[in-house]
C-alpha cells in the first residue's frame, strides 16, 4: 500500500503500525530492542511503543539512549 510522501508522519506510519500489531500482537508484551539509541533500533522501538508494547531500550551509547528515551515520552 503506497502512502502520500507529503502526508504527516503519523498518517504514513499508521499502516505499518497496524500490520506490525496484527502480525505479532505486541500490545501489552515486553520487548527488548538493542541498538535503540538511533537509526533502525530507535524506529523499531517507536513502532513497538505505538503498538502498545512495553519496551526496554538497550545501546552502548548511553547519551544517545537518554535522548532516545526522552523522545519516546
């Protein structure tokens, strides 16, 4: 399914969140994401949080991890 690249991020990400939630049913589950301070790890963490998962973030970059945690609040 293609989405309008000019659409707000939340609108573009909604189909992916719905597919992820339906595929693995993460709502209420505990999930650990490694490499979560930036990039793909942070994107996965955001998607899991938006699907209702309880997410633990792990990374060797402590400062980046603090910034990632703040961005998820």
